[in-house]
C-alpha cells in the first residue's frame, strides 16, 4: 500500500491536501508574506524606483544603531535573568507532588495570562513616587525623600523580566517534565552526590529546555515596546518604538520598512546561530535526549563541557557538605528549603504588583499607597463609559472570532502535518511557525499598510484576520502534539467494531481530541484578547479593542480607572485559568 | 570482593493513607541470593527503594553489616541498583554510562576503560560501547543496566525485574549469567521478579510479598511444599485445595477428615500450629494426586474426568469430584502413552500419599 502511494500520488489525495492545508497557506500568504514583503519593498523603493536612501539615513547617525544596541542589551539581560531565575522555579514545579504543583503552576499561569499592559501598569504604580516601595523605604527610614525608581534601566528590566519570566518557566518546564526522575536517583546509587548528579545528569538533559526558553524570551523581548514605553526613559527606547513613531507621527513607510529589515535581520541571525549550535528541532521542547547533539558539538567542546560540569558538580558538593547537615531524616526526594523559598519569592515578585492593584482600585485616594476608604466610583466610571464597554465587547468578539477561525484552519493543517505523507513537512512547519519568529511589529505595520489600501483598517474582520495569523501557530503546535499522542489504533478499533468514519470521528476521535481543541481555542482567544501590536494601528476610537483602549488611556494619564480595569482583567483571567484547570482535571479523572 | 549482610527492622512506608509497605523485618545473609516475589503492586519496588535510599521510610531501620544506614544518602550506601525501567542516561554513550560509577569513585581513566570493557563482555555486548541507549533494543538496554551495576562491584545488588524485557532464550542465558556473577562476586543480591520459575531456580531464599507485607519467607522448597497460607499455595505453582477438619494433632502430623467424607486420613503440618476441631485446607500438588480407573464402588474420593491436556512433557487431568461443592481438581503426569486413564467422562478414584498432603490454615490468604 505504501509503495503504491509513493509511486503515483492519486489526484484525490492532492485535493485533500489542498483542502486541509490550503486555507492556512492562503491566510499566511495574504496576511503575512504579502504585507511583510510590501513593507520590505517600501524600504528600497520610492516614487522614482530603487533607492537605498532609507538605509543611508538609518546608518547616517549613530542614533538608530544606538537604539539597536540598547534593544539588544535589554533583551540579552532580560533573557539571562529570566532563564537563570526561571530555571529553579521550573525545576521545583517538576519535582514537587501533585497538589503543590497545581498551586505553583496556577501562579505561573496567572502571571503568564495576565496582560503585559496590566503588569506593566502595576509596576508604574508600585514604583511611583507614592507607590508601595517608596512608602515602605520611607517608613523604614532607609530614604528620607521619595526616590525616583521609574523610567530607568532597572525599572525596564523589572518589567521585562516580569513579562517574560512565566514564558521562560513554562518552556523549560515542558522539557523538565519529560526527564525520567529515576535518572538522578540512578546516579545517586552509582555514587554521585547530589551536586554531581544534578550537574552531570539532570542539567545536560534539561539544556534543550534552557535553550528553547532562551530563544523564545529573546525573540519576544527584542520586539517589545509596551514595557520600555511605560517603564523606561528616553535612554531605554527600543527599536520597535522607533517603528511606531515613524508610522504614527510621520507615516514614513519607507523608513519604518528599513528599521523593520534591520530588526528582522538581527532576529534571523539569532535563529541561525541557534540552529547551528543546537538545532531548531529542540525549540519545540519535546526532545528529552538531544538527538544529534554529540555529533554536532565537536569532540573538544564536548570534552570541555564535561570537565566544566564535573567541576561544577564537585564545587556544589563541597558547598553542600559545608552546610550544616540537615540531611538526616530528610526525604531524598524533597526539594530543599532554599529552593522553595527562592521560587516562592520570585512568584511573589511577579504576582504581587497586580494583586496590590486590587485594594487601590477600591480606594478614594487615587493610586497612592496605602489605599484610603472604600469606593466603587472607579468601577462605575468604567461601566458608564461607552468607550470601555465598547472596547470590551469588541475584544470579546474579535477574540472569539480569532479562536474559531484559528481552530478551523489550524486543526486540519495539524492533521495534515501529523497524519499525511505530504512532502517537505519540515519546510511547511517552519512556514506555519514563522508568525512567531517574525517580530510582531513588522507584521503589524505590514498589515496596516495592506489594510489601508483595501479599506480593512478599523474593521473587526481585518483584526480577526491579523490575530489569526499570530495565533494559528499555537493552535497548530498544540493540535500536533495532541495528535502525536493520539493512538490511531483507537480509530481502527472503532471501525473494526462497526463504526462508520463519521461515527468514529464523533464518538472516538473528537471526544479524545476535545481537550486539545478546547485549549488551543482558549490559547488563540487569549492571544487575541491581549493583542496590542496589530490593534495599535488597525483600531482606534470607538473601534478600539480593550488593550488598545488601555494603552491610549495609560499613555495619556495614570488613573485609578485603569486600576479598576486591571483588576477586572486580572480576576477574569484568574477565573478562566481556574475553570480550565478544573475542566482539565475532571477530563483526566474520567 | 566484599559482600555485606543486610538487616531490616520494622521498616514501613506510606503514601498518604495508602500503606505501600507495612512494618517489615528481614535478614539477608552475606552473599545470599534472595528473591522478592509477589503480585503487581505488592510493594517489591517500594522495599527496594527504601533499601537503596531512594525513598525515605516512615519508620524502621536498615542495617548494612550492622551499621545503621537508614538515614544515609543513596550515594554513600554502596548498594547497586538495576532499575525496573533501566534508567540509563540518555545523553551518554553506553561506555560513559558504565564508566559513570567508576568516575564517581575517582578510578583512573585507563582502569575505568578496562573495567568497562570487561563488564560489557560479561553481558556479551562489547560491540555497542559507542552507541547511545536509544540505539539499543530493550533487552540490550537491560543488559547495559546490569553491566553498569556490576562494574563497580557493590557489596549489595538490588535488581528490579532485570530480565523482564528479554525473550525466553536470552532470559535463560542471562539467568545463568547472573548466577555466575553472583558466584564470582559473592555479592549479596536481592532480586525482584514476577516469574515464579525464575524465582525457584535462582534463589537461596524467596520472600513472597502480598499487599505490602511479607507473606512467607523461606527456601524455594519451603514455599512450594510447605506453604503457610492459601495465598502462597496458590501463587507458587498449581495446587489442589480441599476443605477438611482437624481431628487430632501429634508429633508427625495431623489426623484429619475431609469435608463430606467419613473416612479419616492424615496430613503433614506446614509449621503453623493447629487445634483439634479447626477447619483447614489440605493442599495436594498435581503431581502428587494419583488417578486410577475406579471400580464400581471403591469408596473414598471419586470423580469424573472432564478434560485431558497434554502440555509438552506433562499431561494434566482435570477431574470434577463426585462430592458436591468440591472444586475441580488437577493431576499431572509425565506424558507417556497408555497410562493413566484418559477417557473423558470416565469415573476415576483419587488418592495421595499422606506425606504429600499439607495442612494450611483456612482463610490464610488475603
Ligand atoms: N509515589 C507513590 N505514590 C503513591 N503510591 C505509590 C507510589 N509508589 C508506589 N505506590 C503504590 O505502592 C504500591 C506498591 O508499589 P510498588 O511499586 O512497590 O509495587 P511492585 O510490587 O513493585 O509492583 P510491580 O510488580 O508492578 O512493579 C502500589 O500500590 C503503588 O500504587
Ligand atoms: Mg515494581
């Protein structure tokens, strides 16, 4: 059967490929490749034909290069901090028992799903002149007058780390969960002390996760503008902010295109380097054992690495043996107190600002700490304002639309990639995942240009299309993972038991895939619900989505109304995660 | 080569409310080969993990050569473990896996290489040294796990179903290999298996576990011929269990009477104490149950032949006793043409040597 297929592809098969993969390919060509291509063209083209004027201007002064360097610096430091502090958290989550894992994961997920805007805004309030930190330092007598904690490198870094730490933790966790817990134990019986067992066994196995987290965080960070715009000063301007300025202030498409090319170039270099070193396949974070690592890393490098890890192991063990011995009577599987304290402190730091927003939103005293009195005034203001309610409705509508559309065209594509023998699967996958790699801002500006030409600016439909482009890779990835784990023998069993194809689909396939489809719908919904970059240009005024409205308000003034909106969003997300988790558990218990 | 004795005192382990191991005591002599046998979930792996220091007991003590190691970490115990699912390090070659314990013990590189190759020869896989674990078959991985354990000659070796994934032939080979390693290293070995035949052939003693507790501990003969409970009789090999009542107990055995039978008969004890009047079970192994064509009214126990099955060297006869309520019985004979009777439906009379009838306390099983 297989050989017959290889010799001549039946026409019907090609048609089924087109039917399953066509819509997604069309979407990406029309709303990713074409707009981005347009933008890049604009950068080398003006009324009189080919020109490099934009690039000359870009490198004429050191201004833009400096911004690029600052962007790289912020992104690198953010990545480093996220990976280094996220590692122990992910490790802890992967080793603790079921109950505590659920608790820890809830806080990571809550932070992950809370809008970047809400979290950045919370830090503005927290670090402000009358914020909690200043008040605390004053009352402790450490400082005598409020320090200015905002609009510097430190505040940007705090905001960036807060924004991206959950992503780093979740990425590393996906790899750590697949590491066989018997391996460190086996190392212990073979004579390795805990430090050695960690550095020589656990750590190398967790490296693909570290690498995947590193690149995910870096690529997201390099395209960030919310945090530097809200928490940074002039010296923390990042490159995407320049693109926004070019579009919003001067409508200079050509120059925006040139900056985009620069940004894209940097991102591609990073990916190429990553691929050379580790292979892009590790990015999906599935491989427990690095498939081709030993052959890729040349012998001497591997040797040096081994010596280094042995050294780290020896040092750790020496330090552990110096510590007062608490080992007696301790369960060898229990994580240490230091690790737990660290992880909880980090989780507290990333969750606390948003939580402190809650009492402030009910206070009469504005955003000054401590909150005074109790009022529902700010909530009433929000509800009475058509701008906010319109924005909420629009966001919900666009979110649901995006979720449905992304599922509708993403799921068949996932089936195609997992189940069929379509040629060039790797290339297809790379193409489908490209919306994650290309900085969001470039897609947004390109889409704005194309939409402006065909009159889709400001329309919900245009927004749904744009959001689907950025959400669909997650849907495809989730569904592919689900389908890979799905045992096709179940389908065969069903049909051998007399179920016709449709009945099999309805009674066996979908009920089992249901959880995966639900979670990819939610993921797409949440992506859209929190999306600002595309909405930044494509909407405005009464057309604004919630994030866009939030952004317009927060860049205008920092008011308690925003605290009320933040609180609503935060609690909405908390409930959503809680219910989703409950549903998932009930499904698992069945 | 050193070997150590192991003593376990009232060791117990709970997971939440679930008792994975009830307080258990066990003595293993230097150089002994002890097998843990028992149904799935009976606590075998749990007991091994506690001994190895991979899990922490709730109560009790573990002594190696009379030194208390209950609280010492796994890496200090010098107890080797062959894991149920191999636990080979996926990022290291076979060679590096096997050399790992030597490196941890700071053995020189040259010496480590020599001993690694030696261990690979022992498990007959010298050609896979440079491969990664995922490039090996399940059985080969298992043998590498064995090699990694014996390479540093631990004083006590724990093996959790080390031959589970092997086919019959390789399994037989590896059993011999393990026995040879045991003789040569004179290590103390605690071995887990599901396979009762394997347990019988390899062990000095068998420890039969059930529901987190030791059901019976003794030599293979002990367990087979003098089971303490119906669970043991049932678990090890085939058995016929007949209800009876104790009449009298004397030095040599018991006077009993079978249920629904008038004639008295004799049985031997199994080490438990019995009281007159107590209801018991009598166990007769199939090979000890004699079946002869019955005369019309021979008296005694009779039954009808319901099935005859020839399985290789043994022929099994299945008999439905005439006495109502008595379960179906099985007798086994070496396969030969002619005798014994094997016409289905035929009336047969059943008997056994009193020395082959073992008394077991009723309800002894769980
Ligand atoms: N970490 C754990 N948490 C909760 N229960 C556990 C845990 N580990 C083991 N158990 C339970 O303890 C009991 C004994 O498990 P154990 O692994 O010792 O069985 P086993 O005799 O080795 O079985 P098998 O022959 O199937 O390997 C089982 O019922 C198991 O479900
Ligand atoms: Mg087990």
